[in-house]
């Protein structure tokens, strides 16, 4: 039933908010989000935050308290860690009543129990005000190339996003909600190598927001980019961060993200993407005219700037150098180009030594970066290389030899 509603949803436009690193709002006080005099949040209402014991959900809860919320229900599948317990104590010291519920949002009975606990009058904890807002921040990752994915891995990622969002939607249809905020991902807007399951799960939430708005209910789906030091991105190592930076993707500073959340709630779009990104660099792997349709207009403005990005050699310069060069010189030029692409894709330091005879998987190339490297090399020469390229040619030297055979004859013809 949920998928049928998703298929019927109207596909309308979206806004992409590009966060300029230098355009930062005033820094937040230590230990909590930036405050504001915004009257978006009511003290006489209850706000439910799923994933509320995790990084982004907990940060959202802190912001809600600073905005005047006095009744929160934080939902998580496990008991709160010590640092989370301390954060909750701080929110209660600020005047908020915080209830922690152990529940799996993918289970209808769990969600019904939580909502019934908010609605019930009396009881050991006393009554809570009406539920007015939901922030659905629950989610898990199970990354891997599509060819290696299984339905079980898809189901684990889809459960909190799809079934969780659907349970929250269906079980609150009769509630006077003012906010229904879905924490989606830029993966469903731009795609992300190895995150087919995650992109699909978030795409459902995007369309659920459209369906709710179509029937007159509040909803906004936010395609968040990765946050700095909060949430799933906090677990990334330095190499993963360097790879992301090489692709033009930045990290959302927490004070920026929470300020933009407030702006989104004020403007109330159906769907919005928020991510710091350099479009020229992000579009480098796509040959001109082969960009995702969503980014066709962005590409028209970004392509001229992309030529000014620092590269070892632009494609046009490399092709001119290859034309008419002796075979030994061609191989040398191609070795240098392949090495530069390896360094960029893998997020290595520019002067990192790369043995041209050593298999790239021995220095950290995995299935995801192999796809990125294949695409980067293909973008240089306007070619679609086979998915098995790095399997058949696993070293820098072998890749250079392949390119010499497959590309140089065409450029010098």
C-alpha cells in the first residue's frame, strides 16, 4: 500500500540550497544549537523526534528546547548512552519534560504505543499536550554496490525510512499536526555510489511529503547533505572525508544546518535540498550533456567554472599532448593522468607515492572508488568504459596501457 501511494505522488520541483562556507550564522553556545526569537515552536505542544537518541535527532531536540518546546518524546531502539543521558538532563534543567521511548518506528505496534502514550490522559507521568510536530530522523546505512546488494540489506535500510515514515503518517492522520519533518538525504536527489538502498528509502519519504501536502497535511522532506561531527558522517575517516571533498561535497556545520532548518520551517517548501557543494567539481565525472537531468540547468552555469578547478591537466590539454606524441611519451602522459585521478578519487595527499605496478586494491581502492575512478577516466575522454575496467586493469600501468590502445588512436586519427 505504501508503494502505491509513492507511485501516485506528484513529482514537482525542488530547491537546492548551496551553503557558502563563509556565510555562516552566528555560532551557537557551547553544548547546544543556535537560538533565535522564532515563534515556530510552541510550549503547549508535544514534539516527537524519531532517531532522537542519535546525533542529528538529539541535536534537533536540543534546538526544539531552545525554541521553547517544553514537551518532547525521543524515540530510539536502544537505551541512551551516557552522553545522551547528560544532554537530556540539560534539556530538563532548561525546563523541558523529556520522555524517552524504546521503540522501533518500523513496527506499527511500537509507533501506536508511543502515540497513545502522548494522547492518554492521566497515567503515572500525567497528561502531555497534543502532539503538534514530528521530526523523523531515524535511519541506518548498509552501503554496497548494487550488484552486491541483497533484498535483506535493502530491507534493513528501508525499514526505518519507509515503514517508519508510513507508520507515523498513517497513525497521526487525526492529529492536529503543524509540523511533519522528514530527514531525507541528498542521496535521493543526486544519487550516491553504493547507496542504492539508502537513496530509494529516502526517495519514498520525499514522495510521502508530496502526498501529504496534496491531501492538505503539513509535510516537508529535507534532503540533507552530511553534517560535520553529527550523525552518520561523524563516523567517516579522513580518507572518506578527502574523497568527498574531491567530489565537491562539503560538510554542513551544525550551526548552519540548524539555522537553515529554521528557515525551511518558516518557508514550508514540500522538499528542499541542503548541502555545501561545488557544482563544477561535482559534475567533472559527467561528460557534457550526460549530467543527471535534474542538474542540467546547474551544469550550464557550472561548466565554465569547472575548467578553472585545479587539475593535473585538463582533458583538452591532455588530448592535445597525446596527439602526435611518441608512444613512450604517450604512455608517460597517461601514467601521470591515471595517477592523478587515483590520488583525487581516493582522497590521497597530492604527493602520495603510487607504485604504477602495484594493484590499486592494495592501497585502498574498493568497489565504490573503482566505479568513481572508471567514471573519472571515462569523463576525460568522453567514453563509457566497462564496469570491469579496474578488474581487468588493476594497476596504474595497466590502465595507462589500456588507454593508450583504446583512446590514443582515436585522438590522433
